[in-house]
C-alpha cells in the first residue's frame, strides 16, 4: 500500500468545500480510516462512512 492515498475528484471537492480550519482534520480522519480498511483511494462513500461514524460518536 502506498503512503500517499489517491483521492477521487468528488471527494476532494467535498473536503475543499468545508471551512478551511477543519479541512486538515477531515483529511487526517478520512485517510486514517482508508488505511485501516486497507484502501488506497479516498471516495465519497468513505467520506460518508467517516462522517456517519463521527455523528454516531456525538449523538
């Protein structure tokens, strides 16, 4: 598995649409999830999965 993950264009656009002060945190959490699942690409589906997991923790 490569150290640097590939990002789908749609996933990049979604993160870029987030407020600048949380983008780094989002990227970190999503890439950590991708690596833990053995993925080499970040997709919108993974973003949704991480977002849902975060919401479940808060709720």
